[in-house]
C-alpha cells in the first residue's frame, strides 16, 4: 500500500527541485552581478575587488570591504557617452526594426489567416522551420549575400542598377536586415494566431453597412488584432535591444549596440564590474517593456477563458 | 471555399521567399567548387570532404551534441517538474517568485544570462568548461520546456487523473501511468526544443566555457569573424539538413499522435 507520508513527500519534491535549481542558477547569479556592478575593476584573478569571504575575513573586515563598494560604474554609465549612445542606438535600432517588421509581417500573417484551412498548418510550419535552424547560420547566410563581392551586389551589377558594388555589409542597414530576417517568425506567429480567430462576419457586416474593403480593415480588423500586434512587437523588441550576434557580424565598427558594448567590455577590456553595470542598466531598461508584455499576455489569457 | 486574393498571394510569396532564399543560397553555394561566395565555379562536394577531415570541427560538433543531449535531457525532467508544480500544485508558498523565475529567462537577453552564470561559477570557484556549459544550458532551456509542457497540462481533462487517484493509484503511479503518456508528445517536442536551443547557443556558451570546450557555434563564429570560408557553408548546410529532417519527422509523429488521441477520446466519449 502507498504510504501517504511518502506521497506527500514526493509531491513536495516536484516543486522543490526545480525551485532550488532556479534559485541557485538564476536568482543568486543575478545578485552576484548586482554586487560586482558595485565593485572596483582590478588586474587580478578574479578581476574585481572586494572579494568577500566571510569565513576568512570575519565581521570587521567584511564591513571594511562593504565600505569599499562604489557606484563608479554607474556614474561612468551616465558620464561616458559610449554607454548612453549604445543604449540609445540599441533602443532606436530595435524600435525602428520592430515598426518595419510590423509592415512586413502583417500582410504575411493576414495572408496565412485567409488561406484555406487545410493549408494553414503547413504555412505555420513553414514559418517556424527556419527558426529551428541555427540563429548563427541565418545571420551568416546574409554575410555572403550582402558583402561587397556578394550575391546582391553581383545581381545588381548584372542587372545594371549599379555600376560598382555598394557597401551594405558592416553598416546599420545590414543590422536592420539581420534583425528583420531573424525575428520575423516572432512577429508573424502572434499576429496569425490572433487574425485566424477573427470572426469574418464582422467584416461582412462592416461592408454591408457601407465600409470599403480598406475601410473595413482599418476600422474592424486592425483594432481587433491589436493584442497580437502588441505581443509581436514586444517579442521582437525585447530580444532585439540586447542583441549581440547580429550587430557583431553584420554591423560595422560604427554600429554600437548595448549587447556588443557589454561583450567588448567583458571579453576585450576584461572589465567585469563595468560589464555588470551595463547588464543591470539593460535589465532596468527592459523591465518596463517586459511588464507591459506580461500584462498583455495575462489579459489575453483571461479573455480566452 | 475562400479564395486568396492577389494581394494575399503576393505577400505570402514575397514573405516565404525572404524567409527561405538566404538558406537556399547558402546550401547551393556549399556545393560551389570555387572559394568565392558569389562567383560560381561549378559543382563540387569537396568542402563537405574537408569538413569531415577537420578534426577541430568534428571535435566541436561532438562536444555540441554531448552538451545538447545531456542538457536537454536534464532540462526536460526539471522543466516538466516545474510545469507540474505550476499547473497542478495550486497556490504554494513562493509561487509568484517561482513563476517569475521560470518565465524571466525566456525574454532575458543572452548576454545577461551568460554573464551572470559565469560570475556564479567564478564565485563558486568551479573549473569552467564542458560541465559549466551543460549547467548553463539546463538552466535556460528548462524554462522553455516548462512553458511547452505547462500549456499541454492546462489543456487536458483532469478527471482522468482524479479517476486514477480514486481507484487507488498513488500520485506517483498516476503520473507515470496516466499523465505522462498523455503529455508525452509535448514532453518530446520540449526535449527537441531544448536540444536545438542548446545546439544553437553561442552567447551563453562563450561566457561559461573554459579551456578545451569549444562548441560548434563558437567554432563557426570564430571562423566567420576571420572571413567566409566554404567549409562553413558546408557545415551549416549539414546542420540545416539535420534540423529539417528532425522537424519533419517530429511533426509527422505529433500529427499521428494527435489523430490517435482524438480517435481514443471519441471512442471514450461514445462508450456506454
């Protein structure tokens, strides 16, 4: 017979094990980043100070070390223009590519939702399939297309549109193309799942009441699809702000985005406290869009019930 | 039957061309005999040959597969447990923190996840390398597993579980005999998602690795930074082929499973 005490025990473990894991590998590291963002950069191993070791230091020395924590890294974030301009340019690049993405993705999602029912699962799978292939590969594929002796320049020269190759790779244009390409499914899928559920009779009613096709779209379809628009925009915007691979491989030396700045601070300058400060500031900036996104999702779930 | 308007056909065609053309070109140019990315020098499979001769690439591929299988398997177990906790255990103490910790890594920029895990390993004085990558990949992929499995758990008929419990099954047995078989397709696709996320990851692995553990994305990245090499085209095409085959098989399997399940549910509903 089952031992009730044991059953209760197992039930408790089902929660406790993943809980503990996330505390150790997600919550604790976050506080370590926070602590190091207040530390001083050192040429040492590890490259920051102070290093706390309560068992060796005892109470007094720990207090001394606490006093040596500094807000210099955050002051630098404000004073050094490289940081403020990377934050601003990340937000700008992510924001404008999200807006462009909406223009590209909406017609695709709309077309998918209008397609015969039997095609739809295949169309959805065709949108998801490139997403399953490596992110790095998809970004890499564009290097061969956009480079100076690449396929796009060869095609344009052959067509007689341009006389000599234009530089696209290593510019912000390439970064935009990379973001549009890599994050397209994140925008198409929420839009599609919203548009697919929409009741056609609403549009017919609008038309019966004298709306034109385009009028019906702007007055009925688009406003009703706003939750999908919001979900898609944030799913693109949030990861695009912290993007590293795309600006690093497709952008040039004048492309500054915060993910890249942080990477360089960490790997090239070995300034761990500065990198931690950049990370915390990035998290604070992203907190607002993440909260708007989660509220939108929660409201959608409530409405779905 | 509805017919697609010209506008819809054009937007779908353009959209899918944009999605697929770069990958198709990559695969075609992996068979290019010349070294150039734009000039076609005739068909050749020699770059595939040099992929299989490069010990560095093969080692990196092997490490990546090992990391992927290990981390996806542990992440699937932990993520399924987290999903059960969130979907079945009601309001336990600290649930808000738990669900925040499960959902936050989904939107967390990879550079932050990577940095924070590295700083943890440094604080714990751990030797960085293979195992630290595995631990990091478990952490970020288990959240995706939890979301996939939870959505399946919240959409199925709980009365079957309750019936099993009423008939004297222990919660443990109920899980393995009733719940797991029903959610199995979701668990399998969650494993595959975790596996591909792990195969794909460059940023987190770069932060948390140490000497001797270079994954394939890290190797590709460092080669790409030195310039486009035809071997990279070949290895990327191989990865595209593997992923495409796996996804097609998985979708056929889930489709089959779903048809079976619907049939079983219809039978059960019609039973006297």
